C-alpha cells in the first residue's frame, strides 16, 4: 500500500505513470483531488452528500480508466476537472434533475471575488446574505453558474476554464460577462438590493 | 466522504477495472483524423463539381427564355451541389471540434477555415477536370427531381435556342442532330469563329439564333457544350462584351 508521504514529492505526471503501473498509486491522485472535486460538484450541483459521493466515485473510476488518454498539453487539474464537469452534466441529463443551490459561505466568496466593473464592491457593502446569493445563483442556468464557480470560487484562469469546459477562451470571456449580468438581473427580479 | 479513497481503490480492485490501453486512444485519434481528411476530400470534390456547374451554366441566356436575370439565376443555381458542400462543411466542423484542440477555436473560424480549404482543394480538382467528371458521373444517376437538365433549355428552337451534336460540316453549314433526334441545317455564316478553333463532326454545341423553317436554323452565336460564360473559352467576344464566351456574330441580332 502506498503511503501518503510517498505521494507528496511526486508530480502529477509521475503519479499518472505510477498509477498505470500499479493501481495503489492512484490513491495519491484520489486523495489530492477528492476534497476539491467534491466541493466543485457541490458548488455547481447542490446534490446531496450521498449523490456527491456517487458522482465522485464515478469521476475517479473514469479518470483511472482514461489515464492513458491524459493529454500532456493540459494541466492535470484541468483534465480531471473536465472529467468531473462532464460527469456532473451527464448525471443531470440522466436524472433530469436541475442543479440546486450553492451553499453558505461560498455565495459570499463568489461576491467577494467578482471584479468591481459593475460596482460589485458596493454590493458587498450591502452585505447580501448567503441565502440571498444562493437564491440568485439557484435561478441561473448551469452554464452561467459553472463559469462563475470556476472563475470566482475555484480560482481558475481563462485558459483553465477553456480547457475544462472545452470552449474557446473568447467564449469564456463572453459567458462570464453574461453570467455577471444575469446575476445582477436576477437579483433585480428577486427584488434583492443590488445597486 | 472520509473513506472514499479506499472505496474507490477497493472498487477498482474488486471489479478488476483496468486503464484503457494506449492504442485505443491512438486508434480514436487516427479514426477522427481519417474521417476529417475524408470529409475534406469529398467536400472538395463537391466544390469542384459546383465550380464546374457555375462555370458551364448559361447565365447569359435569360432573355431567350423570357426570364428576368435574377429569376434565371435562381432557377439555374446548382442546389444539389450547394447543399452537399454545406453538408460537408458542417461535417468538417464537427470533426474539427472533436479533435484534441478543436474546442479552442471559435465556430466561425472553423467554418471559414473549412470553406477556404474546400475552395482551394476544389479549385485544384476543378482544374484537373475532376468536377466535370463527378458532375457527369452523378447527373445521370440521380433521381429526376435532383437533375438539372441543360438539354431541355436547348430544345427551344422557337425561342432561338438549339443544342445538339454536329454530325457533318459543309463550308458554313453544319448538320446538327438535336436532343430529340431531329437533324437541322445550321447556317453559321453570321458567326465569327476564331481561326484557331474548328467545329467538326462529333462536337456538341449550343446555338443562339433564329429558326428559319422546320429544319433550318440561322446561328448568331455558338458555344461548345459544357462551356459557359465563365468557362474555358471565355473572352472570344471582345467587340460584344455583353455576351462573353460566345463565338460572336458579325451582325448584331
């Protein structure tokens, strides 16, 4: 069995190679990403913890099965997030479910991280409650929500978001602007003070 | 969530899940690129047939058919080839999108790129007469509603349009068998035929002129079959620029 300490001085590319040779090494990849991906799934889907665990297992099994297809031109994190994103979308398609809320303090982080081009700092001063933010986000389409989550909660840059969502970088910029606009409009529709 | 690492590893071992072998990913990539190349080649062949059709279509005879210019253009466009070219551009787009880096490009750039490549290759194939070959190969085998028969247009001697095969020539009179099998005596005195060009038995021709009686036709202009105003023989009418591509009459008609 591989020990945690052994994982730490290995690069992700090395871990991929080692996992292909011996599945025990895959534990390092799982441990490195399980929390991040669980949080990501929770943020874009609002699934229950049991469902998140199921989806997460499915993600890691897919990652393991496709290790030989890992594209070295990508960052490993972008590749694994891409698989995770596709699995969540596919889960929604199969279950016909609509993604739900972004929970608690994540909503506040989102607001705090948004640039102030629309005077968003003012809104932060307004102290929108997490509940209000959740309410707004729950009304947004998945495509807007996921881009907001990746940019402002997962702190991914445009290149990474482009690689994860498999969309051109220009489209990501447009999508992000629309998402922010939609966020603002939805706030207005819900009569949440967002000036 | 705590034991998920162990659960996953246990599942991998229990179900004997293995990573897909490298060759499968390679094969997928090869398949994708092969289909992209195939789509590009077939698309370029369709473009070459489209160019051939545009180049050989008689865009300049609308007045004889009693049509307006736009109406004639709309009725003469090779819709089958235009449709096929569009279809192959769409297929090329989806193929490129599926490649490793395809998602990095905006849809319109992929479409513009596909059009440029198809136009370039299509022009090369047209120059090699591939377009002509494909068009004639397919035109006889398509369902009737997809065929645009040029022959029908040239079966209108009353309107001044006659087409057929030269079966004999005597001085300035041609014996032409039209597409219904009727033989006509064609007076070509009024046509200024370049010295470098010889009209002989076996040539298929299109004639613009006037029916003088049941079997006689006065030609004012002649074009070889398979040529149009943008065809290989353009520029024969320096004194009559309105009707390019025709061997032109000495007197205006």
